[in-house]
C-alpha cells in the first residue's frame, strides 16, 4: 500500500493497492454489451474537433497548435519524394510526416497523472505531492524539477508518468455505454455555472438514466462556439457564454461519486467553471472538480469534445444513450492524449 491515509471521499484501494485505472474499472464486459445494445440505426458520429482547434494559444498559453512536418533522410524531406532518386526506374512517390503537438491542446482525455494534490498520505502530519491511489511526484510522475524541494533539478531531462499514464486507458479501450446530458438544449449559450439542482432538473426533464459504469457526456455548446471562431478564439466572448459545472458544489460532487459513472467528458474547456467560486478554506484546490474526479476517484475527464450532431440525433429520437468508443493514444508515460471519440447509435 502506497498510503496510510486516503482523502475523505476517495476510493483509493477499492480496486486494489496498485490500481492505475480508477473508475474505468467499472466498464466491465456487461457494460460494453449494454453499449452495443444501444445501436439500432448503425449511424456513427465523430465527437472530436479537428485537432488544430481551438486555434492559437488563447485558452492555455502553455499549449500550442500541432505542427506538421515532413520526415527527413539525408536532409531530404519525404513529401512528394520520388523513389527514383534512390533507385532509377522506381515509380513510387512517397509522402511521410510527423507532428509536434501538445497532447491536451484539443479534444482530449486527461490521464490520472494529470492532477495530484498536496496531501498527507503517510499520516505523519506532513503533506506530500501525491496522485490517485498514493502514487508519488518525482518517483512515479517524473519531471525536470522537484518543486517540493524549491524547484531543484531532478536530473531528468524529460517528463514521464511511470504510473497512471494514459496508456492504461488505451489498453482498457474506453468502450461502453455513453450517456449525453444536453445542457445547451435547456440553457442555450447562457453563461451559467451548473450545480446539482440544475443538473438534476435537466436529467428529469429529458428522462436521462445514468447507471454504474456509464461514461457521461455534457453538451454546453462551447465547442460549437469554438468552431464558429475558425481557429481564432475570442476569449472575451468565450468567457461570457455557455455552461460549466460548479466544482464547489458538494452535492454535485457527491452525485458524481454516487452515480458510479466511469468517466466524465464535456465539450468545454476544463469541464468545470474556471476560475472556481472562492473556497470556504484557504487550503483548497483551484480546480475542485478535477481534484474530486481525477485525484480522489481516479476518474478521467474529457475536454473539448464535439457533440452537436450527436445531440441533435439523440433529441430527435428521444434518446440519450449510445455506444461510445474512445480510446486515447497508447503512448506510455503520457499525462493526457488527443482522442477521436466515436458514438454509434
């Protein structure tokens, strides 16, 4: 066991002392079958933005649009490359490229290595930098600097999640029953911080059923607004429109726990309202929903998914459930990943 004391409301250890998957453990074989049984029309919807959206770096100055480049050999770019240069008479023309990208720039999954907390997992009165299930900063999640020791060098020239990396979600497959809650259908593009009461009202009005092991999707209209901006996001407009969850609403957080959902994704940035409402205590996370879901429950969050066409189809057929297939890249050690989710109805 990597901890003696777990956070209040956390499920650390419930899936085993060395578990690195978290709530996706709840997507068992029966849950996959439940998703398959939702398929009756044979139509599929891509739930990803083009991966060069939102455009620029306004939403997060650390994240930049992907840059495509040709692969090279002997300083020759292999785009429209004639193999006749290598062997006279060859008729092949080859194009081969590579990409430099921020893994959480566009439509994405957050790995469980994405968010940790300063917490006394050892029970000795001194908080440590830890992640889900007690995995440790600088031991299991490695970067160039040890911020716990004032930002001194760790000797690492790279970053790596030796535990809790995105590859665990890839191996799991992230396929099962998806459930959509369409907040935009009720609130439009109103700037609204959605708590427990709002969410329950929408669930009741749309007769949405959420069960253990479901992957829950929230449509706010944010990604649709991003698409309209055509790779030039207007932060002033974005910051005055659309719903986001209230991460300070304890009843909402408790519902997420009690619902048994395996994953939570939304079409907005961060899923929760940022910045969050002021906390009652000075010692509180700035991203309370991330803290609750990723750190406490081991629940991956998806951001900037595109849900417009799926939502329209579901509403016209009075449905909210579908088969969701959304594996991230199987990239060992990554702390997040782009994803191309597919909903099949």
